C-alpha cells in the first residue's frame, strides 16, 4: 500500500502466476471471534479455499488505486512454492463460517484504510 500510494512500482519474485489463498483481515477477525467459545484444541485454516495468482492480486490493486501498477518481475526466491490453497472444511464445520469478503472489495477497503491512516 505504501509503494502504491506513492505511485511506485513493485517487485514480484517469479512470473506472478504463483498462487496464494488470500483472506481479508476482517474475515480473519470474525473467525477468531467465533472461535473464542470453543473448548480444547482445534486446528483449522482461516482460508477461502480459492487460489489467486499474484498477477490477479496486482490487477485488483490496480482497480483500487486507479492506475496501472509498474511491476518488475525478477527471479523466484529459493524455496517459494508455486501454488498454495488451504481447505476451510474445519472452519465451516466447527464455526459455521467461511470468509466472504470479495478479494477486490477487500483490497479496496485495505487500501482506503491505509490512505486514511498515512496519507491524511
């Protein structure tokens, strides 16, 4: 957010086709609140169950900032995984919850929040 608010470019390690399972922070907070009453040990992924490429993430940020983000692609980092997505079945089963925030909307809210905290 800092670089984009300054209209600077970003660096992507790899070709940007690697994927992750991005979750909006508000959805993570909601999952934690719902988990508070649970007793004992529980293991669950707070995840959407959807893969999103880094390139798709950048396109969502471009919509939020209103300009084409300059991207420098460089060699992948040693040890980085190509694809990552998590099952949220335990989250659904134990908490009756699935993260619901749309990626683009979540990025827009995050960027707007950043600007309100650091740009005004």
